[in-house]
C-alpha cells in the first residue's frame, strides 16, 4: 500500500465517478486533500463521507478567480501544495460541421485553459518549496482522435503538449509534470455511449472490457508518491491495450 501521509493534494472534478474513485484511493493512502467541484450537494456528501477532506465549491471556468483559488488552497495547506491533479473536464460532442463555435470554445477553455491556469499558479507556489507534482488527466482520444469529438480531442492533445513543455521548464525546480491518459473507463461519459457502439469499441480493447475508475485512480496514487520522483514529461496509458504509444 502506498502511503501519502503529509502529502497535500488539490483534486479538481472530485464529484464525478472518476474523481470520486481518485478521491477514495487518495484518502485510503492518507493524503491531505482539497476536493473541488461545482455541485455543493455532492461536495456535502463527500465531506460527510470523508470528514478530514477539505471541500471547496469552485467553477474552474471562472478564470479570473483561479489565482485566488490557488492562493486559498495554499493557505489551507500552510504554504505547501505538493500535488495538483487536473481532473475536471467536460465533453460537448458533435460532428465538426454541426459543432457550434461555443461548443468548441467551452471545451477548450475548461479542459485546457483552466488546467493551464491552475498549473501556472500552483507552480508559483511549488517553486518556493522546490518540490511539486502536477498530474493532468488526458484521454486516449487526444492520441487517436474520435468521431464527434474534435473539440474534446484537441483539448486533451493540448494537455499532452502543455505537460511536456512544463516538465522541461520546471524540472530543474524539482517539479514533475505527467499525464494519465485513460481509455474507455466506466463513467458518466461512457454511460452515454449507445450499446451497439460500446460493443464495437470493446472489440478494439485487448483486455476485452472497459476499465474501472479504480484503474485510473491507482495510477494517480503512484504518480503522487515518492515512487515516481524520477518521472516527468511522461504519459501513463490506462486503456486495456486499446492504444499503444
């Protein structure tokens, strides 16, 4: 069992299925966690289930508030942010010729631009401690593309390039930036896929099944731990053999 005692972690998108699994696994590893989301009712449930976790209602699309949000988290953690996990994201699928400009912009702004700003302001805090990690949750479609997801694929591919750039810029400050790229994991997003399309997708997966949220959460805990201290600029693929980089 990996022990994350005294490791301070900010987790965005904590109220979804994947975020909830990450939260549970981090909690079991004894991490100190600030869990964020937009749904206060779901955050209240998290707080009741995990009393030691700090919950914050925050909309990462509010870019002008991100700097102050990170500042508040830093104060809660007594000036020691160890890990930022950029997990929050949205999908607004549509074929390209039908995709509205707002559908394109909203996905890019939340999935990519918000993650950039959260990383930017967290890195400023991490530099002072000469230590830190950022984990960006990307997606298999950022590598392969997908029908009806030009905006989503672009945002996730953007995270990959951004992460490599940040890893180069801040490696000498002992800040490690990595990605986890899930394949098709049981979640709110995959629940919306039509059954016939799910079957065709599963046939492309070497392990012949969709992944569990815990499969991603386990990779997150590894990257949060000292076991990954010499890894940066990399992507861990959690896709059951659907795609090999």
